[in-house]
DNA sequence: ATGTAGCCTGTCTAGTTAGTCAAGAACTTA
DNA sequence: TAAGTTCTTGACTAACTAGACAGGCTACAT
C-alpha cells in the first residue's frame, strides 16, 4: 500500500536528498504558475501557492526564499518552452512551412501550458517590471531575425507585402495565445464546454489557414 | 488666478454638489482604470488609486464604498465603449466594409483606451470572476449574431470558408487588443519608442489588410 | 553508530491594507 | 441666516501577509 503513488511522496521508500529538492521545486513551480496565472504577482499569496502545492508555507520560502524570486523562476521556466517553439520559425526556408510549424507549435503550447502564457501575459500587461531585460535583449534579437526572414520572403515575392513584419508577428502571437490567456472566454462562447482535443486540432488548423491566407499563401 | 484650471478643482468659484459628485466619480474611475490595468484587482490598493486620483483614500470609499464595487464600475464603464464598437460589425452588409470598420474601431479603442482593455484582459485571464454573467449573456448573444453574419457570407461565397467563425472573431479581437494589452512589448520592439499616431495608423491599415486577406478578400 | 548537512514546519512579527468613523467644511434651501 | 444635506479627511482598527527563525527530523558519509 502506498508504493505506487505517482507524483506524490511515498512514505515507504526514502527519497534521496537530491531528488527531494528537485521534486519539491517542480511541485512548487507548477503550483505557483497556476496561482500567479490567476491572481498575478501581487494578488497571489505564498499561502495560496503552498496550499496548491500541498506543502506548508514555510517550504515555499525554504526553497525559493522570496515570492518575487519564485515568480522570476516561474517566468524563466516558461521562457525555456517558448524559445523552443520560437526556434521552429527559423528552421524552415519556405514561408508556408515556417508559418505552419510555428503557429502549430504556439497553439500546442497554449493548449499544454496555458498557465505559463497567462503569467507572461500578466507580466507584460503590468509593464514587464521583472522581464524588461529579457524582452529588450533575448526577445528583441529573436524578433529582429524573424522580421528579416519575413522581409526576405516579401522581397522574393514568396508572400505579399505585409508592410511592417512586426504586425504579422503580433497577429500570430496574439491569436495563438488567445486560446491560452482567454481560455475561459473561449469556453463560455463554446457553450460553456472546454474545447475537446479534436476540436482544438480543428481550431489550430483554422488559425494556420487564416494566417497563411493573410500573407497571400494558399493553405 | 486659478479660474481657468481645467480638469481640476477651482478654489474660487464654488461647484454645485451635483457636478462635484459627477466630476469626482469620473476622476476616481479614470484613476482606478489605470491602477487596475497595471496591478489587477487584488494587486491594486485603494491608496494607490487615491494617489493617482490625487484625493484622500477616504474619498474613494465615500464615492464607491468598496474596492470591488469600484472595480465593477470600471469594467461596466469600459463595456459601454466596447459595445459601441461592436455595433459597427452588424451595420454593414458587405464583409469588406464590416471587417474594415470593425477592426478599425477596435484598433482605435486600443489606442484611445488601452487601460480599459487591460483591465478586461486581466479579468478574463483570472477566469472572469466578476463578469461571468456579462460574458455568457450579453457577449454570447452578440457573438452569436456575428457568427451567423460570417456564416452567411461564407454561404454566399463572399468570403472563403473559414471553418468555425469564432476562430476569425478571436483573431480579430486578439490582434487588435494586442496593441493595448501588450503596448509595453510593442514599444520595446519598436526600439523603445511608443508608436506615433501616424505609425499607429499604418499598423491599423496593415492589420485590416491582413485580416481581409485571411478571409480571401482583396484589400 | 554517530556527526553533520540539508530538509521540514509551527510559531511569531513587522508591515500593509480595506474599510470605519466622527468631526468639520461647503453647498443648498427656505 | 439658519438648518439640513452632502462632501472631505485624518485617525483608527481588524484582518491579512511575507518572511524569519528555532528546533526537530532525515539522509548520508565516515
């Protein structure tokens, strides 16, 4: 009894120090992501996070010292996933494939990790007080390379002239992240039912097609 | 001296009780919109709002009683503007004009009232605890009529088959509101400079063109 | 087995915050 | 001008919160 508890502490076999820290940090990060997504940095309390993680509040402070530090760790951990998706944009020569894969990857992220997207959304809406440097360095650099990809496609007449390439990029971000950030609204307007996996795959394809057409490509 | 103070209290001529209440409520609503946009409901303090409004904290409570009530009033006041823009969608028969005007109106709102958009974004991200009823009644009804407009355009072959009409609607919302909600990010990626009015007009046109093309219309 | 380093947690505290209240100021009306 | 109403505001309070900390516990090396 109690041997096959998955994702929980086993009371039978002792855990190594290393795995204890690793596991607890992950549990806390995951719980914090959820709570921060719902209430923002200031609106979240360490008690809420502790309850979500099913740990005493002191543990949160033991592992992450301060709420702000935990918040930054959550943002960083999300960024890792985002950057992976971002890479797909520059691994394809042809705009059709690049857009298809990038939009698909962003939609998948919205589905799999909606809380992460929400935490970032909150952070940006609040004026990115903690992530300004990331935005103006890492993100800016990636966006610049993206913009020049798009511009080269325009020059080669592979897509129509979209004007400022940022506009296209914003449309892609905004639309894909909408399914994470505003999932509650999407649910209500879907007659109160959360999108099923197959419904979501449909929407993903529709979004890809809309965006492909928006740059003059036939899906 | 002090007679021509615009938008501020004159110390010379006494104000009528009626205008005092009206003016102060507006000042507080405006200040609250700004503060709530930045910090969310829980993250904002009545002291911050009071400071923004340049009034003692007690005045906030005198006029709006509780923070939650003030928050609801802010949301309601934004909704009025949103619904006005929403109306434009159904006043045009032709999809090209309907989309052009609706997207234009939403972009203008993002420019003129970015804080309002942010407050709503925060509210939806948090699961719309205060505005659930508005979403599932007023908004749902409007969206349904929009969706049938779009579907009829598809049936009449005026636009391409976009699949679920909601997807198109979400793309329009997400993209236009991006310029309000993520204005800070937009600024950073615009080399740290806020978009000028004429730059914004350019982007507005680009967004309109992207969306028109996405449904198979030639801008 | 025994020491030590790291894990765990209940309790405490200093600081913050929403909302109250009472007393006074300003406008209104008769 | 005098009474009545509404506006204004500093001071206060009860509730909450981030974080500190001491003392106990557990793994692990020697």
